[in-house]
C-alpha cells in the first residue's frame, strides 16, 4: 500500500507544478484580457491582433467599429483587440 502511494507521488507533484507554472498564469492573463475588453469605450485607441491601429468609433455586443483612417471604418470582433493605447498615440 505504501509503495503504491510513493509511486504516485511524482505524478501528483508533476501536476501541481504544471498547474502553477502553466495553467494559473494563463488563466490570469485571460482574466486581464477579458476585463480590458469589457472596459473598452468609444474613442479608445487600440491595436488588433492583426496589427491594425485604430480608434473605437462604434460599440456593439460582439463587434466594434474601428476607424483606421479618416473616413475609413472597419468592423472587428471584440476579442481581436490586443492592447489599448494611451490617448494621442495615433496621429
């Protein structure tokens, strides 16, 4: 009985280390991204996952209107936003 518990110990320790090294940081990153997406407002300057820079011009439930140049507006999914830039970054 005791030898079977000792043989399972390395496997259990491996899962504990895996949780703290890989799974927990990824969940924290997802939570931060979700809160950033929820906090988006009209007029924010953002970067998409494709590398486009633009200003949020329209807000929807799952899509945003992104003005990438004067008079040029594209629709992107909320999840495609990677970063919110400081105001005045885009000229």
